């Protein structure tokens, strides 16, 4: 971000100390006038002297205010932009003037959901033609977050005046990516047969690049496939056969319903689903499959990437996944308000057969789940393979409790059996429309997706 001058500062303001000084001068003059005519000239002269000093000091502060108006602020964020990773936030304040700014208070406005170490404020003295760096640390949360403007407040050495200056050029947006689920890296994240071209070979013969076998020439075979070296050696016409290449198309859909944001920060369903989606995206990218990422925002807007493939495309997928904004006050929604976005998945799927993984809690409502299932059944009519993956709130809450007390987590699981029974209606709604559904906790979700991917790949071999 380039350095640019801030807007003009607000006019000088008297501090409570300055107001008190003026009141004292006024009271002194009034008391002197009431004491008698003999002391009036002396009181008048003393009042003029105090007012003159006050005006002179105001001119002194105005020169400092001009310097404050020319201060430039730039924000630098150091560290890996991944949730849970500690970041260093630096404010670079440049003084390009020959004026000393003695007492400058700096107020930053970090994202409201971040865990900030200490207070994002500071007091500094800026010497002429220097740059001051104020820094603090913060732990970010997944999603799109905003740093607000930086406010500078200058006080004169006597504390009579103050000058405020806002710097909106320091306001920035930061996209924080979800982390990978380390629990599945050993079993799934290393493909069994990675191929640089991005395709997996099948055992079926067809057009491809991997040599399969040699057979006798049959009239009508493509002359380009004739094995001429073998003909020169044996005098028999043979042709080469190749393995048919298999390409898997995957659609990863994250439905950020308002109910996905409920819970303790760090363990909400939306955060865990984002980690699952990141793990799946990295897996299919390293596998060389073609994939697309779709994000349905809390307001029901549809955001999506083009069709991507290869490791170099992971950046674009994570950029979209990290564009999710946390609502300040999630508003309740109905299935009718969100199901329109699910119907649009039909046009986002590939022309070829596509695996569609929809991560959603269906608003934890059986009626909404039925509407979702009807929309997904349309994908089945188009010969795609949709699957719903539902994070169970009770499992997430029990997992958070288990980090503190395993016994308490087990007691909680017993206490929410009725809640788990209510989820059966949500599952039945999907299955009634022939849509496969898995409802479980965070780690089980990602392993289910990766197992389904490999099962589908084996079916195509």
C-alpha cells in the first residue's frame, strides 16, 4: 500500500485542562474587579498577559497540528495468513516534516473477532524526518476481516489542546485461510499414484498416453498407431494400445447458513467445515482432478471459482473460501430463502458426470432439509452424484468439552440424545429424495469425502 497524506486534521480542541485554565483566568479577573479600583489595572494587565501566553501557545500547537496533518501511516502484517497462526501487526508512522511531534497517541482498530495481545494503542514521540514503527500481535480467525482506520491524537506538552487525525488509507481487508486437518494427512494426503498430467489411468483400453499393450493389426486401425519398429524387426504389422485416461470432476460446496456460526470461536461448524473443504481441495488438486469451489454466503449469495486443476490452482480456491464474512448478528432464515442457491448448482456442475459434495446443516430444520434434497435430486436427474455432508452440532460441542474434561463431554453426549434424534428427521428428508447423506463430526466428514472420491475413481477404472 502506498503512503499518502491523511485528510486535514480536525480543528484544535480545548482539553478539560485548557477549559479549566480559562475558567480560572475569568474568575481571577472577576474577583480582582470586585476587590476595588486600585487593583483593577494590575488585574487587567495580568489577564492580558495570561491571554497573550494562551494565544501564543495556541500558535505553537497549530504548527504541530500542521505536522500531524502531514503524517503518513502504513500497515504491515507479517506472518502466514492462516487461522490460529500468530501475526505481527505493524503501524509505520512517517514524519516527513522538520517539526518535532512530542506526544502522539496512536489508536488502531483491529478486527473485532481476533484475539489481540495487549491493547492496539501506543504513545510516541516523532522526531523530524523519521519513521516510527508500533507493533502488536494478534491471532486471526478464518474468513474475511477488516482493519479499520488508524486515529492519531496529538496533545501539546501542557495538555491544553488536542488535535485528531484519521487515516483511512491504513484500513485494509485480510483474507485468512482455514488450516488443514492434520488428522488425515498420513492416510490420504499423499496420492497413491500421482501423475504430472493431472489424470489417473484406468485399466480400460482407449486413447491415452500410457502404453498398455501391442496387438495384431486389424483393417480399419489408425495407421498412426502402427508399431513400425516392431514391423521392421519381425515383418508383422502390429499396433500399440494405450490406457484410457480417467478425469474426475468435483464440485465442493460450502453452505454458510446462519446456524453454522453458532458456538465458541475456534470450534464453530463453519470453521471446521472450512478446514474440511481446504483438505478436500488440496487433495483433489494434488490428485490432478478438475474441481470447482462454491460458497453460499450467510445472505444466500453464490460465489464460485472457474474450473480449476493442479496444485497451482489451490491459491484461487482458498482465496474464494477465505472471502466469507462473519455476520455481526446472524439473522434466522428459512429453507425457501436459501434453496434457490442450491438449484443453481445444476448450472455450475460440469457437462461430464460430477461429484457434488454439499457441506450444510440445512438450517437444522427437517423442512429446509427436504427442500435441499429436492434441489439435489435435480442433479441426480442430470446424472451427477450429489452427496450431503451434515455437521452435527452436538458432536462439535462434545469435542470442545472433551478438550477440557472427557467425563463432562460424555455426560453432555448423554444429555443431548433427544437432539440427536431430531437430526434423524433431517437425514430422512435427504434420503427420501435418494440423496446420500453423512451426518457426523469434523474428522469423519473429511475421511468420508476422500473415501467417496477413491471409490468413485475405482468404479471408473
